[in-house]
């Protein structure tokens, strides 16, 4: 289903079931969407009454809910397919730090109908101004000049002045422009102190919950032998996902790199005289003993653990993608590269206990013949050894096909990188949709 058809179906669905209004970006609706996101105001009880049916509508249309975020004042769905992308922001009020400026009932007052192939309800000019103006002034931002015509049309309105006087203590937009945002927000809080205190506490509770528990973004790690096509496939996957997430992505190599390379740190500490900087040959190091391997493992694990909370989770909670070209799985699959020579079951168990898991661990590989035809950095025996360790991980995960079940997903890049990337995108899209089904329904 095309984006235009989805939007027509979406607004027909809303028209039949709830009272709603589009807050912004209504030009062209429902046949086209001038902006990626559509802001929709409705009562919270109405949203929860239609959410299951709306999710079913998305599924029947052949689209997927890629990300979902709930906070104290809004719920966001990002819906995508090969046909396009749209973001639905469902607002329940206009508020700042939980302090309510306008309720859903007030936002819906005077809503008008924009005719089209399917009628679309949009907010009144007064509300279009107040929603944006009240919020901007409360956070200390200037009202955008591009909306100057909207302001000019309604700033003398008696209802606008009444609301400004009640919330901010002055009925003059000119005076509000110059007033301290902190004082205005305090005035709004004292307008209904008990109710606003409760809302502020709910705001803080949702903020903390989303920091630690929200997964609006996600993490993807790639591991495989040199020559399996990781770099090309990663670029193709990121190119496709950027249609959903824009430039909100970060790519790490092997680990978060909160700390430097072991050899550099040892050299700086005076424990090592020389540093072998021939990074073009990652397999140049010799075999290490058990103690040295274990100390390396502890060093990397510390970087994974602290780096996850400082450099990874801080991004994925706000709808970023974090990709790893190699992750902890590389320690398991390519001991020669990491110089950690410890038993596979031990490394697997260690990672399960101490290393934060990524959302998707892609084990990208191919036959030794295919890899040697592309790149001759590894011998056939080395490729076979890495592939056998990938088999070990797949046996532990209990997954043998390209599927979202389990911790690891093996993808064979035997034909073209595009086909491998499409297989990975299919896994991610289906898994994200199912994850968001559980959250929404």
C-alpha cells in the first residue's frame, strides 16, 4: 500500500471512531504528507480505545511499526515500508515538565474540517497559535517567524488573551515575548499547584523509565570473517534505515572504545616499550597464554559494560541506531584477531553474564570459496575455523534460519550484498514490529 493510501485509510479510521484534530503539518493531507511527522491531538482514553484496531490497520496495509515511544504527554509511532515512512505523534495535552498549559479538550475546541478525498479534522487557528506559542515561551524559545501570519491573525483574540492571562499573568503577547520563561512556568504551575505537582512527578517517572528502559532506537552488531562483505552490507543497511532514522546513527568498530587500545595504554603506563601499529594486519599477533587472554578479556569487558551505558544506551533511548562493525561476538569467533585464546563455552558464558547484549547480532558469512574469491587475507583453514565458531553460536542460540528468534541471526552473503542487506532488513523490520506489538497492544 502506498503512503497516500495508508494516510487515507488512517484518517477514515479516525473519522469513524474518535474526536481528533491535526495540530500541525496538515497541508496536503490525506493524499500527501508535506512533513514526515503528523501531530494529532485526542483524548488519552480515545487513543487506548483505538490502538489495537490501528495496529491491525497498519498490518493489513503491509506496513510495520518500526519504533514506538510513550511519555507523559504523547505517544509516537514511526510506521514504515518500502513505500515510505510516516510518524504519528498522538498528543494528549500541551505541557512542559508535566505542567499542563492546554488540555486535550481545549486543543480540540473549534476544530474545523479540511475537505479532501477523506475529510481531515484540523485545529482552529487560535489553537494552532496557542499550542506552539505557550510551549515555546515556557521553554524560553522564540515563536518561529515562519508562523507570523498565524500569530497576527489571532493574537488579539479575547480567548487567546484570557488564556495568556490565566497561565502567564499577562494578556499581552508582546509582554510574554520579553518575560522570563522561568517566571512564566512558575505562574502556570501555581495556577493549579496540586494537579501540576502530580503531573510533574509523572513526567519525571516517565523520563527516568524511558532513560533506562526505552528502546526506541536499537543496536546491531556484525561479525564474520574478513571477506564476508561486512562493510558493504553495513553501508546498505544503514542507507535503508536512514529513511526512518535520518542521520541519527553511530558506527563503532569492535567496541565502544571508552578506553584506548591495550598496547597503547600499556605503552603509556610504561609496561610496554614498543607498540606494533601495523593495524592493516589485525591477525599479526601471536598466541597468548591463559592469564594474558583473561586480562585482555577483562579489559574489553569493562569497555563494553561502561561504554554501553555511556555511549550506546544514551543514544538508543532517543531513537538513534548504534551499529558495531564487530562486537563481543568477534572475541568468540576470531580469537586470533583479539588474541584471547580461551575455551568457547567459557567465552560464551562470560558474554552472557557480563557483556550487554545488542538487539540484533548479525553473523555474516559465506563459504570459504566465496570469501577467497573476494579477499585473500585469511587462509581456508582460518575461514573454516571462524565459520565453525559461528556454527557454535547458532547451536547455542537454537536458530538455523534468518529469523528474529534467538540472540543471533546468521546471514549468508553468497550472491550480492543487496540480497544480504535485504535479508537483514527483513529480520529487523519484523522483529521491531513484533516488539512494538507487545508494547502497544
